[in-house]
């Protein structure tokens, strides 16, 4: 799918969708076909690989330049619901931006709300013909999504912690493992984004303007904040996994200790009655008229005494 947008000349607060390529327009490719990619490549004189690379889910974040075209590939965060494990999974996917002197082209393999932020004009002072500002705003919106999802992960971590205190089920452990894995993806992608931002500031790939300096500083701060949040939450999750692993191991030891004590209490009467059931002569009280009752009372007293000893020793 190919969508073409252009800032309205009469009212620059509006973004209109057009049918033809015009200088200063923004072309968005969403899950494009091979024919659409080739058409854009020929029409806008963009290297074909620039457009294809952004659709490769294994593509790493990078910035490249060839002739008049500059390619920026960054990872954006997304969340999906895993029906099998009944958990939310946070991951990253690549999205590409190709900047030329006349056009800006964005490419992604599927729909993302990041593009909606621009098409719905929720980004302040967004103009399709200001390419450098567009690139910085693009990175800023992606950074804000990272921060948003990191806050969601923090809330989920607190929720899972409360559930673990009550249940200690494997399901909660798996959810923590999924969140920890997500933070690894986030950390890797954010560091790559920070590297791209440093390269952009050099002015080699895109021309930097003085009026965009404040925006550039904001993006640098946002990415640094997201990286710091990721590291903090990752450390918290790692500590929680270790702590709950120790708690589960300790609970297992407590259960085994109690089961062992109960086994001893149960086996004692069994041992005594086993001797008397062997019809061996000479056993105490074997010929006494009330021998069975006396032996039974003696076993009960012995079991009660042992139970009291185990209880005082915190074995029950």
C-alpha cells in the first residue's frame, strides 16, 4: 500500500492526502508489494535495497547514504497478545525512513500506531517538507513509545509480583521471563537508536538546522531516559527472578521437612503394630487382657510427644 501526504500550503496545520508525487511530500509504504517497491525506486531514484532492507525483520538498526538518498532504519516497539501462554509480549520490529532532497519515504512491514501519530497531526510542528525535523520527530515518537511500553512493563511487573506472593505458579514465572526477554530487545534497539542519533548530529547524512537544536536535545534526552529505564527495570526483573527462585526453593524445603516429619509420625505406629502382628511370643503386654488398649494408648502418647517436639523444633 502506498499513501502520499503533503502539508497543506494554505493551512500548514493540516495534512492532506494526495494521489501524485509532489516535491516536499511524504510517501508511506505499508506492507508494499514488490511492484510497488520497484515503482517507488524508479520514480524517486532511491536504491532498491534501501526499501527492501526496511522490510527485513532481521535487519539491524543503521544509517546509510548513497548519492542523494539517506537511509535510516530503527527498531520500534510493539505489543501483541500470546494466545497460547495468555500473556502480553513486547518485541521490536524495523521501520525505515529514506530521505532525499525532495521526498521522505517511510517503509514498514505492517501497520504501526507510530505512523498514525503523524497522519493525525498529533506531532506538533510537523511539516512534510522539513526533512531533518521529520527525522528527529520520527525518532522522538519512537522513543516515546518505548517509554510508554516500559511503564506498562513496570506495572505488569508489580501485578505479577503480587500474584506470585499469593500463588507461586509457573505461569507468573513465565510472564516474568517474557518481560525480561522484552527488555533485552528494548535495550539493544535503544542503544542502536542512540548510535544513529549521534551520527545524525554530525550533519553528514542530513543537514542540521539551528531551529531544530531544541528538538534534537529533546530526542537525545528521551532516548537516554528510555535506556536508563530499561536498565533499571531489567535489573529489577533479574533480582525478582533470583529472589522468587530462592523463595520457591525455600518453600520446597519447608514442604519436604514437614512431609518428612509427618512420615515419621505415621511410620511409628505402623512399626509397633507390625511387631505385634507377627505373633511372636514374649512381646510386652502380648498376653495381657487390656494389652491392645494399653499399646494403643502408648502409641498415641508417643506420637503426641514426638509431634510436640517436632512442632517446637519448627519441623511441623
